């Protein structure tokens, strides 16, 4: 790929400074106001993309698991038990095939496609848009590429409308297709694309120039807006405006100034507020404003730490970082080195989605792991009884018949008796390997949620073990192990992002 350098140098010679002094009235004020307007539109646009992704995953996953639960209940004996597995594999493979194909090698001009569809009603002679192979920029989370851009590397196709469409719909299909990935990472790339597009006031894909913000069409201005877009993406994903600002400041941009700080805070706040308003209204409680981001971990109360737990925390952190550092490196290096053909990349993604379905089906049907219905402390419509008694349910169904985000929240907040050691041990080992494999696939995906889910499950296991070994010595709070252990896995996210880009 041809990657040149951006022109971030400021022209500060004497002639330029004199020209600036002569134009320091209306033009300067107009440019100042335009920057704030662009950041406002960036926050709103990023929130709209986040809402589409969230609702898309919510609806696709809801109907997919609803029918799957029905099939599991109806087909629980004899040869009919193969029907739920077949359905699960087919649905996962179809969704992942579309998502992987979208980000791997399909480049379709949406405007030409719409004209072709419209012409169908006029004439039977339809010329469909061409499909061409290109170097995909919508694969993975996009965070390493955004970092490269902010530090001066010009990557063709990174901040285009095509990449935004492929990224948004690709992550919906990836998460809904059962892959061990999340939607939060791609939001950073999506926010950067929204910022870049709005600030330039034109679209090469649509071949349209809106004749606005023409005085902001420089590499330096675009770089600053992309920093704000990346921060807005973090804010929309996690409901954390300050977190978005710190991400751009500490991890993304190498060029910074004080005025840029306040504009990025403004864009991040607008993104969080808009997501909150839209999702709250869609979910039927607009006055509550209870959805600040795409995922909320809930409230953790009455968490206390004791001295005896500190050595355990240190050991958990070292072990978690060691595992993720080495295993993910081997998986992603092998994927990038040995699979070069585009169709093989798509088939590999479908294979992983099929394996995830087989894994879930096998554990649900073969592991006789039942707990009482009242052990969870709340009603959970995702569980099935299967071979359990009338007052019990299958624990594995509570884990696999959900999206990764829903499973994470359940593991964080369910009561102590909700899961058994066997269930969590099998799940954390298999899901960890799937997450490592998934992040090397040619799909739009993020690794934040898999890291958090793996760490939370591992933390709950350690907490249950400590309570078993020291039942009367101290009063152990399992929530402490949950919240601390996911940190040991997310600490290595930064390495994973950069390492994946370098393969």
C-alpha cells in the first residue's frame, strides 16, 4: 500500500503572518465558529452511527436467539437435537459471510447502486456496479490506523464514506454472527471518519461538494477534527467524555493545543448526550436518560479491599497479562502470515463463527450443569431448562444465548450461586482462545469486550476459589476480583492494537 506523509507543518513566515494580521477580523472569527460547529456535528453524527450499530445488533441478536431458544426447547430428544445446531451454524455463517465480505474485498458505489435499482422500474437493461478488490480499511477496530494518521501517516481510503459503511454494518454482522468481539473499538474509527467527512464538506464517493467549510480543508485542520472524532467515538461507546479526551491526548495525537482540548471535550459531551437521548427514547423511557453509552457496566456498591487480597491481585494481573500477550501474538501472526487470499479470509471467519456455535451447543447439551431459578436473583429470559428440573435452568444457556456485552453484565452482577466452577472454567478457556483467533480475522471487530469478559470470568473463578479456601478467615467480596481482573486483560489492549497493525 502506498502510504505518504501528511502535511502538518504550519507556515509561519513573515509574509504569512502579515496576511494573518490583515485578515484577523471576520475571517478569523468565521473559522473559529466553524470549528465549533464541526465538532458539534461530529458529536451528533458519531452518536447516530453508534445508535444504528446498537439497535442493529440488538434486533438481529434478539430474533436469532429467540428462535434458537425455541428450537432447543422443541428439539431436545433424538435426532431433532441436531436442528438447533444446524440453525445456529447456518445463521452465524451467513451473518459473518456478509460482514467479512463487506470489509474484505467488496467496494460498491452506493450512489451507482441506488441508480441501478431505480432504473429497474424503467428498463430491464440494468448495468450493475462493478465489484473490485482493494486493500480493506474497515478490518479490525481501526485504532492503529487512526493513530498512524494522527501522527502523520497518510493511509488511502481510511477516512472515506465506504469505510464508514463497511465498518458500521460489518461490526453489526460480526457481533450478531457469534464472533468473540465487541462493537466499542470500531466506534473510534467511525467517529474519526464522521469528523473527517463533516470538516471537509464534500464526499468523493457521492461526487458531491457542498461548498461549506472550504477554509478548513487542510491536513492540519483535518487532523485536529479526527482527534475530536476519535474522542467522540470513545465517548459514545462507553459514555465517558473525559475518557474520550484522554484517549486522544495520551494514545492518539502527537499534535495538541489548549483550544483543541475544549473542542474535543465539547464533541465528546455532545456524542454522549445524543446517544443517551436516542437510546432512551428508542427503549421507551426518554425522560430517564439512562443510556449514556453503548454499554453500561452498572453500579458496584459495597466493594472493599483487604490486605490478604493484594498478593492474589498481583498474581492475577501478571498471569492475565502474560497469557494475553503471548497467545494473541501467536494467533494474529499466524493468521496474517499464512492466509493471504481474500476468499480464504472470509472462509476463516465463517469457520470461527461455526466453531463458536458448535462450542456453545456442545456445552449446553452435554454439560449437565443446573442451578435453581432463584439463584440469579432476577428473571432472565435467555435461559432454558433443557434437561434440568422444573425449578432449575441450564447455566450454559445463560452465557451463550446472549451477546458478549450482555454476558459480561450478567457475570458482573449475578448472585454467587448463579454459576458453577465447571461452567466458568470451560467457558473462560474456550472463549479466550476464540477471542484471540477472532481478532486476527478479516472482520470489523473490537477486542475491548472480549478482554473484559475474559477477565471478569477469570476474576469470578478466582473469587469463588478464595471463598472456598478461606470460608471463615475473611469476608471475601467476589466483585473485587471481577473488577480488578478485567483490568489485567484490558491493560494489554494497547499492545494488541499496535501488534495487529504491524503484522
